[in-house]
């Protein structure tokens, strides 16, 4: 059985966004497309109702492109346990209180024993300080700790 990777909304956004003029964004878009094309060789990708909600926002044609990328992916349920864990992560300051959706992504993935979380959200999920904070709090709470990584980092798993 392949390890599962929770695909956070920022990955879908980079995957479907119009080409950027910003060099860093262009690189992230390229890494995201490359990883997406070969991810099924190594991972079973999953999303959640939170991802579906977030990708539905904004320009209708862009939302449709994002939704099409999620077709066929298993969607994990956002339940009361996930809400409680997300609230706990916010209380413990593992995630800023103004970012409850980020806490929910982590909670849903953790409670479903997901091994990897793919994200470009450096501020709250995959940046070194954010990653350390989350991993420490999850470990202290007794939960399994998924590997938080960018699609670029996950490409290394595939080589």
C-alpha cells in the first residue's frame, strides 16, 4: 500500500494558476506540475472537504480548473474530532487563531493517519518554524506526526 499524501489547497492553486512573472512562483508552479504528474507512482493523494471549500472560492473559471484537478481524489471528512483538534492546535499556538482552515487541514490529515502533507504554505505549515511548532505540538498531544513538505521536497521521495 502506498503512503497517502494530503494535498493542501495551495498545491492545487499553484497547479492551476496562470503562469506568473515572479521567478519564485514560476519555479514553484513547475515543481508542482512535475510532482503532480508523477505523484501516483509513489503516493495515494487525498484532500478534504476543507480543500473543496477553499478551491471553490474566487473566479468561477479558476475554481472549475481547481475542482477538475481534484476529480477522483479521495475526500476526507471534516468531523467533530477534527474540529476539536484544530481548535486545540490554535489554542496551543501551533497555528495562528486567524488561520483556522490551516489548523483544520492538519487535524483532518493527522486523524486519518496521513503520512505526508503537501503544501506551499510556508507561513503556517511548511516553513521551518511552523513545521517545528506543529510537529512538536502534535507529538506532545500523542498524535502521529506527518511529514510536512512542499511538492519540490516530495519530488526527492520519487527519485
